[in-house]
């Protein structure tokens, strides 16, 4: 305890002026915290969230078809548990010799606490509550199993585990929209967190290759390609997203081949993709600029073709440099999905607005907005944590511990 | 086969009247001629800015040129991309700044090109790569990343990486200029060792001792021209050109 006291004294109470400032600030922050807690615990009426939790989660998705979303959630959490466990089974240490992933046990305990508290807070039906607990138990169980026995798996199987993600994603698309023998649910009935995550993940996945191509185009030696990329990037960056979204609702039907963007939701998702690609291209370009020309020269002098040099030498280095900026773009893309509510789609903010418009919940704006903020914060925090972990993993200085 | 034909066959690099202008109009190479025979070690010296790096970089098409002709191992260097790729497979290059791939392990630095370009099986290439690392004295660093090695070790990896493609010609562009003085020797020792094989080497360097002991011929370049071309003892003791004498006065 002594060092802590000494540190407090040094950092907060070094001079009388510092002490005054510290005491003042602590009092201010403390009273704000007390005020917030008093509101959240005593005054706020969370019934607005409790009664509408399904609406926030999936919008007006038909109740008799919601088993498909439960199945998708199960698959996603299963893949997450397996991947998490495999990462634990193959730890790496970096310069400071600290094992990755860090704070692993802390993350699990936090997860368990949230899983115990959230269903109670949302006053879920016992059946649904039990399902959530079973899902979290499966996640942690798979994490433990893969962490314990992951190293002994044959390497072919190990290499297949990352492929789980695209498989689950494509399967999820089918599960959500229907087809292939199950009842179709039209996109107009998707909503809430489901729609937010769907639009954001669709745009993130597609804007990435598009952004890389644009960045390469902008640095190309072919004038036509270079100018086309510059014009595209500057045009998109010069217009506010909301105008592009409205424009997209009206003209995208003419621009894309028939059938690619029939629904308003897909039109909006494509606009998000095209918009994010322009910004992503600039992030990737900064990464490309950070790779010394000697790298390409060395690759070319070894006989690698230009595409090979790009794939194996330039892009791995450039993308690692650009990763923090790219994730920044992904995070703002996730938040930009709230603009979809302005073109009449019922993603998280859209659902929130319909709920607040319901006379039964008049004046409950604070509760609703706080919930939205926490939901977005959780998603963005997950993206940020994932990117930092990936950054450490890609650092040439981190070594697989054997 | 008559003797003159045999000699023509053994010419690995034939550069004739090579002229290069940079886009800004600077006349970097003003008609350079050079012939390098199989197994020969040719050292290129000259003051900085004389065009010596530019000249040897034209041999594997890292620099283009506007006039003249270059033939490498019987393949004419033209704008035909297939010719350029064919030449680059036969010509290895070692750079002043090493240019190792920092995101790959030492072993992967060596095996990448043979597997990708020559389509050889990975296991076989790895065995060869380990043997080469043994030869340059850093087999125990195979699993490390370039950033974890000293400059001298990195340059030895770069030499091994070039050798792993089994080139017939090795170009060295000031291989020791970026090294701390105490590391120059370990790199020169590796190069000396290579010169005893029948690999053809063209070396741009300021290392006089290396040139005296290892080179078959020494070339002086100044102001974009090949000024003098002679065996080392003639070059260093009885140079014919005034420009060579001035250069030697400055560096010796």
C-alpha cells in the first residue's frame, strides 16, 4: 500500500495548488457519479427497456422464426469459444515477455458476471434466461476445451478453424433471410441490433478489399487507374454520408445490376460500403507509403512477380501499419449505421425512436439513449480490443512460445 | 567448338554503350561498356554519384536505360517482361540496406522465392536454406526475425537469401557500407568464400583490401563512364588514367 500512497501524493498532491485542483476535481467527479447512480438505480424506469428488449435485439423479426437467430447466435458463440481457446493454446510473448492474450481470466469472469446480471436486469422469461446461460456456458466450455486440447489437434484441423468464421457468416445470411428451404423473412422485418450488426459487418467485410484496391489504384503507375481512384475517393469524401444514403435510395437501383440491391436495406448497406471504402483506401495508402521501396526491389530481384511481391511482401507490412487507422474507420462505420434510421430503417436508433414515440414510454428518452450508448460502446470496445490483440499478434517481435 | 565461340559462351554479362537519363534530364550513364565472364569477380569502384550503383542495377532491370544493350546469360534485356523475369531468376542481388523482409523469419526470407518462383517443394528448400545459413554461419538464428539480428548477421542472411535462388550471377551494391566497422569483416569473409566458387560476382564497394585480394578485375567509374578497367595489381599500382590516380589518392 505504501508505494500507492507515495504515488498518489506525487501525482495528485505535489504542491498546494495541485492538491486544491485534485480535491476540487475529485469532488466534482464524485458528485457527478453519485448523481448518476441515484438516477440509474432509483429514478430511472427500466421497464421501457425490459418490455422492448426483443425489439431492440431483432426488431420485428417474426416470433415463430426466431429460432433461426438463436441457432445463429449459438454458431457464432461456438466459433468464438473455439477461436478463443485456440489462441490460448498457442500463446505468444512479446518484447516485455508478457503472454498474449493478457487478462484472459479477467475477461471470463467479467463475461460470467454480465451473463448472470443481464437476464435478471432485463427481466427475461425464465426459458430465454436459461438459453442465454446455456450459451455462455457453451462459450466458456469450448474455450476451455480448445485451450486444453487445442495443441494436440492435427494441423490440418487447426488451419480450418479460422474458416469457421466465413462459413458461419454465410450460413447466418441464409438463416436470417431464409431461402434454401426455410421460410423467407423479408429485410423490411429485420431490425434492431441484428440490423445494425448486419449492415456494419457487411460494409466492413466488403469495403476492405475495395479499399485496398482503391489504395493500390491511387499509387498505380497507370494514369487512368490512378485518376479514376483519385476521383472516386475525393468524390466520396467530399459528400456527407447522409446525402449519399438518400442518393443511394433513389439512384442505386440504376447503378447496380438488377437484383443486387433490390431492397432498401441492401441499398443502404452498399452505400455504407462504398463510403467506407474511400476512407479505408486512404488508411491503406498511408500503410503502403510506410513500406520502403527496397522491399519491392528485393522481392523483384528475387524473381517474384509484382502481384506476388504485393501479396507476400508489401501488403502484409502495409496493412499492419494501417491497422489502427483501419479499425478507426470500422468503428466510425459501425456508428454511422445510426444514420440508416434517418432513411426510415429500424436499426438500433430507428427502433429506439419508435419506442420513444410510444405514448406508454413518454419521457423515457434518457434510459433508451443510455442503453444505446452502452450497446455501441460494447461493440466498439470489442473491435478495439480485437484490433490491439491482432496488432500484437502480427508484430514481428512477438514470438510463438514453444 | 572453336575457341572464340567458347569464349563468347562464357560471357555472363555484356553491356554495350549503356546510356541512362533520369526523368529530370540528368545524364547518369554516358555510354558504359563492361564484359563479365563466367566465374569472374569484378569490383566496381568510384566516387559517390559516379553511377556505379545505377550501372549494376541495370543488370537485373531495377533501373531502366534508354540507349545501348545489355545481355545477361545470353538473354537480351529488353522491355519484354518475360525476359526481365527470366533474368531476375538468374541474377541475385545484395543491397546496401539488406532489405530483408521484416515480417518473415530468417528461414522464410530464404525459402519464399524458391517456393513461389521456382515452385520447388517447401521441405527441400528448407533443407537447402538451412545448409546455406550454416555456410554463412547463422543457422542457429533461422527462427528469428530480421529485426532481432545485428547488421552483419542481416547482411549474411541477405546473401544466403540470394544464394537460395541458385543464381548464376550475384550483384552486390555496397554490401558493407551500412555496417558498423566491426561487422564489415564477417560479411567480406562470406563474400571471399563465395568468390572461390564458380559463381559470377559484380561488387560495388569501397573496400580496397577486398578488391586487391579477391577481384579478377577492378573497374573505376566516374561521372557516368567506365574510366579504367584492369587487374587489381595494375589498377592499384600502375593505373593508366589520371582520374584513377586522383581517386586512389583520395581513398588510400
